[in-house]
C-alpha cells in the first residue's frame, strides 16, 4: 500500500530528491549510512505510518473504502473546527 493519492512515480521521485537533500546537508555523516538508504528508510516510515493510520481508522469505522480517505467524523474533526477548541480556556502557544 502506498501513500493515499500518491503514485509510485511520485514516491520514487520523492525518494531520489530526499536522497539529494540529505546528501547536500551531509545528514548521512552522523550515522555513516549512504543517503539513498536513509531516503529509503524515511519513505518506508511514511508508508508504514499511512498503513497504521488506515488500520486505525478502519478499526474505528471512520475509513471510506470507496475513496481511501478518512471520513469527516474522525477524531480530528470537531465542533470547534480543525484546529481544536477555541475560547479563553485554551492556553496560548
């Protein structure tokens, strides 16, 4: 299973560009791991996170098989809006 709405071509391009970005900042130096391996690892993290979210939403009955999206009544939607509750009792960040 890929990320919802993302083609294999886009994922492959993302991974290549991420590898280049990691290399341009020498982010692979800390672990002495080739940048393409780190990019592959991070891509797999995103894909596994997506799988976990889908499994959770299916378990809660909030996942639509027809279009592969999480339904509006998920835990992220509330009367207060997508950013959470509003009002004076909410601490400022």
